C-alpha cells in the first residue's frame, strides 16, 4: 500500500513537464539545445503518454489483485492458530475465535476504502473485490464454524424434524 | 470443534440446574390443596363439654376424622390402610375416640382434641365373626370398660390403657352373634345370636368377670337372616330368610319366648322381600321393602302394630337419648326439591319434636344416612341438628331449617379426570367487575416495587402476599393467554360430575348424572370412565366442548352400556344413550367430524365394534380410514394379548351400519405357568413429540422409534404376584415386553431375574420407565428402556438433507418392520410408588420430568436425564457437554423437587398432567382422598417473565434513562455553545 501511494499525484513536491509540446520558440525563454530537433519529439509524444497510462493501469490492477489476495494469508494464519489453540475452553482460544470473527467483519465493512487507491476508469476492480469479499467470508465461516454455528452436520438439518405420520391406528387395552 | 456453542449451553444449564423448588412466599400462588374424608359411614357427636363442638366420623375410605361442627373443617384425620376397614367408632370418657377396625381385630383409642393415638390393642379370637363395639358407661372396679365382640370372642377392654380385662370365647362353630346388649344399670351382658341359622341363642354373661351365667336357646322352624333389631332392652325382632315372617323374641329374666307374625298380616298387599333397617330405636323398628318403608311398633307381649307406611325414600337415624329415659330419632323424607326432617320421641309416634323442611340441591340425590344430635336452647327446650350423608357422598349439617355447612366429600373418590377449556373472552362481555381500576393497579405495583427495593414494611409485605394469593386474574371464568385457566372435570364413584376451576379449585358446577341414576331399566349403574367428546377449536369455536361419560348397568362385563354427553361449560347433560350392547372397551379414534366431535369406537363383549357418534358424516370419515383402524385387548387373567382388525358390517344385525365385526389378526399367548400380566402402559393420545431425532455427542443423530401403537406389558411369575417378600429371588422374575399393537410384533423383551411387582410404568415418546422391587438387592429399582429406529440411522448425508431428498417425513407403516435397537439401564430408587406420570407440554420441546407419587403421598419430580440409558461412569467430554450425568447406582431424591412441597395428597391414586398453552409449563393434578393442583415448569419458565416480575421497576428504569438522555443532550449542547463563544 505504501508503494501505491508513491505514484499518487498529490504526493509530488516538484515536477518537470517533459511533455510540453508547444512548437513556438517565443513561448520559451530558453533556446533549444544544439542538435535537438523539436519535430522528432512531437512525432511520438502521444504514443509515449498512452504507454505510460497503460503501465500505470496495469500496475494498479496488479496491486489490486495483490490486495485482494491478502486475506488468504490471514486465513491460513488464523486456521493455524486455531488449530494450535485447540478446542478447550480457554481465554486464549476465546480471544482467537473472537478475533477470527471480528477481522473478516471489519474487513468487509471497509471493502470500498481498501480498493479506493486503485480506482481508475481503466481498471476493472470487480474481480479483486469479489475475491476479497469471498476470502473474508471464508474467514468468517471459519470463525463461525469454530463456534459451531454452521449447519454442516446432519443433526443441524433433522433436529426439528417432526415425527413421521403413522398410517395405522390401534387402540384398546385391558377391558373396562 | 464446536466448543463455543457449548460454552453458552454449558453456562445456561449450569445456571439453570439446581433450584426447581419454591420460595416460601410462592406457596399457594399456583397451587391449591383440598382435603376430603369420603363417604361417612358412622358419625358420633361430641358436644357435651364447653369448647369446640365436633363430630367424629368414620368413612368408607377407612378414614377417621373429627370435623368442626361450626364450619365443617377437619380438625384431624387419620387414614387407615386399605385393609384396615373401620367397623365401629365411639367416644369414651369424653376424651377418647375409640375405633374398632380390621374386622374387629384392632381396637384403638385416639385423643379427641389432637388425634394422637393413646393406645392400641389387637383382639384375636378363635374364628371370624361380625365385629360389635359396645361402649356404655360400664364400670368395673373404677375402670371404664369397653365391650367388644370380635372374632368369636367377647372382650372387656379397659378404656384407660387398652388392656383386656377378661375374655370369653364363643367357639361353637355355627354360632353367629348378632347383638351384644348390656341393659343399663345391670351387671350383666346378653349375647344374642343364631346357631345353624335356625336356633336362637342367648347367653347371659357377668359383666364383671365374663362368667357365663345362663345359656338358653330356642329352635325356630324357618331360617334367620341378617340383622336383628333390638326394640327394648329385652326384646328383639328378626326376620326369617323368606322375608315374610317377623319374629319377636323376648328373653325376660333369661326365659326366651317368641312369637311369629307374618308380614302379610301387617300389610294388606304382599310387599315382597323385606329387610329390617336401622335397629336401635326403642319400641319401634322399620322394615323396608321394594316399594315402601314400614314403621312397626311393638306393643306389650310381642304384638306388632304398623304405625306408618311411607312410599318415599325414607332414612331413619339411630336413637338419641335426650333426657332421662327419653329417646328421640330422626326421619328424613324427600318431597320434591326439599327434604323433610322430622324428629320424633321414641314412645310417641304421633308427636313431633321437630319438623323442618329444607330446600335441597337436586344434584345431591337422595339422603343416604342421617345422624342427629341435640342441644339445649336458651328457653331450655331441645333443639336438634342433623348430619346427613347424600347420594353423592356429600356431608351436610342441618340446623334450624338451614344448611349450616356442606362438604363435597364425593371428591375423595374420583374415578377419572379430564380437562376442558373455558369460554373465550368475548369483546362484548365486560370483565370490569373483576378487573382492578387503574389506581389500584398502580398502588399494587408501587407496593410490589417497594417489595423489590426492600423498602416494604411488614404490613406492606403482608398486603403484597395477600394481593398475590387473591389475584382475581387466576380465577376468572374465561380462557387466558397462557392456558393456565381450565376446567378440571372429575367423575366420582357416586356418579357425580364436578367441574373444578384450575385457578383456585372451586367447584364451578356439579351434576349428578341422571342417566347413570338408579332406574327401572338400569338397576345397578356403575360409572366407568370419562372421555373428551368434543374439543372445539378452529372452525367450530361456537360449539361448547363436551365430555363423554361411559357407564354400565351392573357389575358384570356384559351388562348393557350407558353413554352420557355432558356440556363442559355448564355441566348439563345434553344427551344420553342407553346402549343395546355392552361396553368392554372405549377407543377414542384420532379422527373428528366437522363439529370437532371425536369418533369413538366402542367394543362390546362379543367383540363387535360400534362407532359413535352415529351420524352419516362420522361413518363417511371413518370409511376412508377403515382399513387402518385396529384394536387389541389384553386379557390379564389368561395372559393373552390379541389384536384385531375390523371387517365390514356386523353379520348379526343387518340394520346397524355403525356396527362392525372384528377379525383376529394376531395373538400373543404368554405361558400361564411362568408369566402373569400385571401392568400395561401406553402412550397418551394427546402427547406431542417435537422431533424424531435425538442429538447425541459429536453432532451425531439417533432416530427415535416413535409410535402411538406401542404397548408396554410387564409380567411376573404367578407365584410372585403376591406381596413383596413372599417368594425367594430364584422363583421370581419380571419380564417386560414392548409390543407393536398393529402387527403384534414384540419389539423388545427383557427379563429381570429376582424381581417382583408391583410395577408402575409410564410410556412417553420413545421410552418407558418402570418401577419394581429387586428381591436380590432388597431395594426398589427403576428401569428405563429407550427404543431407536435403526433403519433411519443412515440418513446422515448433509446434502441429501439440505435438498430434502430423504424419507424421514413420509408416513410410516407398522408393516414396514423397522429395525429397532433398544438401550436400557436400571437404578435403585428409595421409595415405593403409588403412581407415576410424566410432564406434558404443548409442543413437546421442553425437557421431560417424571412425576412420582411416593408412598408418603407426595409428588416428587425427577429429571428424565437421570434415567438415561446412555449414562456411564465416566462420560466423555462431549457427552458431559450434552448433559449426560455420570452414572450412579441409585437415583437422587432432591428434597426441593417435591412439587407438593409440605403438603400431602392422602391416599394418592393418580397424577394427571395437562399441557398449558405456554410451552414451558405443565399443569399437574394429583388426586386421591385429597386434591392437589399446581403449575410445574420442568425447565423453569423460560418463555415468560415470572409472576413477581416488577413491571413498575422496568417502567421507571426506562423513564429515568430517557430523561437522562435528554438532560445530558441539553447539557452537551450548552457546553458546545459556550465552547464556541470562547
């Protein structure tokens, strides 16, 4: 994320504009250096600028994918920690379970903010966003599963199944 | 994994586990208790001394009780054992109640004021005979003496300590002693009786030492029957066995002279068989024939004269000596809706000492017994009070032409109980009379709040308690939201139906069933049972609910049946049917017609099934289910259980389309030399089961085998069917069966060697709990059997369950032969049992508790978790989390879990549980001689606030919080403003 900030326009202290393509010498107080022909620069000026923009967009989307994949490492770490903590009721394991629940929730809340730097009309952020959400949901599921709140067992589906209706009816007993 | 969910569950349960008892101030809020004594057999007044006037009564339920003569409340009461029948009671020395019981073998003296036993002596003799108790003021050597004739022996017993002073045997084999007389002021005793039914015997005995002074006998050509009536101190009257000749026998100075008078001489029309009633009014006796009661006076030497002949139902009291040498007796006659009480002096028939007419509730039936007592009015004339016992077993005290008090002692012999809803509260009907006004409501809540905040003074606390106990809310006559207010409909042995309000136990209505009354067509009516006939809900709400009373005319099983339909709201009998067939079984079917009348199948002695109600609609709905209806009968005498299906129409009577023949399908014949059926149990028809799955540790599932056609049968070795300890463990065993009653398949059979009955069992959901005696361990045991359906066990694929691709909800047939497994376990239990029941909730979600009627006549709640066959000595962690209790060899009895708290339900017979509308709560009604009712929440009332929850406190808290929010908001605004100005 630090790297991403470096390319932002707002972060520059000074700048040299190499893309000044005005041909009139009157506009400049400094004469052209000897051997410099302005015409050749003018020739491929637009191509260079496009190239630059493309590179930036590429870089942005690459970064966005990286950011989107970041929770995966988190997930692995969480899983490992939970495995280490075991299933006993313990202050440590309670803490881990709650952090496993809290992290994905807070991350999901801030989805827009995380991907804001890579906003660009040329960059498609939908894919990374979806991946990011999916991975966080996975983390949340891991936490919920630890709490036993996911219906992953047969018992979760049959626990309130009413008894089957009986076809036959029989009554009687010892005569009155 | 899955720890966290269990953390909550664990804390939840651990916080919830221990206290299920009541606080002291909660007694009487939800429960009520009523005490009864039963039908009075004999009553003796104690009004001589100053102080509290009382009456001592012995009843047919073997109770001795003293009642307050002013209000009819019980001072004290003793329940003798079921075999300890009271033969006679009397008061001796003005301070002891003397009772003779157990066929004259036990004589006891009780202290009159407090009911403590003073002494007891057992009187044995050479042979069994009619027990007679005589307490005159006989004094031998300054000792007051009781003369008791029992077991063929005449005993003189000291009043002071119960010591037998002398005894005289009458060993002659055929002698039947009928009377023991001690003429006042004389020092001898006459023992009168019949020998070989045709010889009159008279023994004159010295009262001081039991010496035989004289023995005379005279032969009579006919045979004697029954009673002799003593008409004077030396004359008796007897009837011969044909009931047509009256014998007057006098034994003046030891000489017997007799005279025969044919009854037809006294009466013009031949009266048929006569019996002598009420033998102890001097000079007068009465004979009763089918049509009339005839009073006959003895004049001079054996001459008889009819003084009155009444055709009404007439009851005569014993003679009461009112002054020196003067006796009086009372007559009670019915006349329309009132009764006439007449007290006459014994010597003069035509004059009356008292004649009163008292308006009497028709629902009490005829007068059965009358006991009188006199008192001296302020003008020194004699006043009389009469205690009368009615046909419905109620007891009334009459004085000065009015009913002073009445006791509904018929409720001591309840046969069956069912419940009914109360009427729905209609919008138009104002309940403002019972509703408190706003001010009082507020006052009540302020008081409650004071109580909560511990600011209340003792008077306030008393006021709060009074308010809680007398809450009008619980005794309203309308349906309530929680389903706590209901009508308990109780059928008593006397054939009376009572509607009791569950809120406070008051009698809402009571009716003597006319159709089960003695009549020409039905001479000996017996009430059998009570069923819910119509329980309207949903679309038939405007109908009143009704109950069905089934009776029969006569004690034999092939006597004709009687049906009576009674409206539950009013208690009025709106329809009755005299059946043309007998009633052997009544089977309520799980089908109703459009007015919610339940279809019933009545099986007669010839195994024909009759469908009721007899409407075309009923038969239409029955036809569609015809092939699925089966019935079974358990013949406990022969050890045969048979199952039947219905064939088409009865072959015998062509016209009756509601009659069906039965076809025998299966039979289980138990070997009569080794097994005798002692107990059966089935599931309650109205029991709701929430789920078919049982979740066990590690998220695993077991499927319960839930079938309403399950029958539990317990058999014992025929030798071992007697008392506990009558056999050795080797020759005693108990076999239990679980039988499917559709196919006759024995699902489970288990033998308990060395065990013996009596067995009490309860079947619910997929388990049965039963109680028996283990002869080897010399202790009572309780066992549990749980039955699971193994053929469903492989329904464990989550995805199949998610998409609903399973057969768990499809209808099951008993013919599909489900593979079952059973689990069982046994535990020791301290008490012997009188009754056992299980809590019943409306949806069956709440965990179950067993309600155990202990031998001490209390009701004990025992969590079903203690009777879980999966208990083990060291349960795994997961099992502990599931709530499995480590195995112990005996079941704990937690003193706080007696739901009857400090009360006793004397003579406890059965415990009835009814579901309230609130899922957490069961209504429990226990009856025997006493009645007890309470609300019981097996897992506490998790779905409602407790009754003592302070709404006022909640309200105040909310108001304070809102106010605080406003205040702080204003303050913060002001501060912000100041900050900005700075």
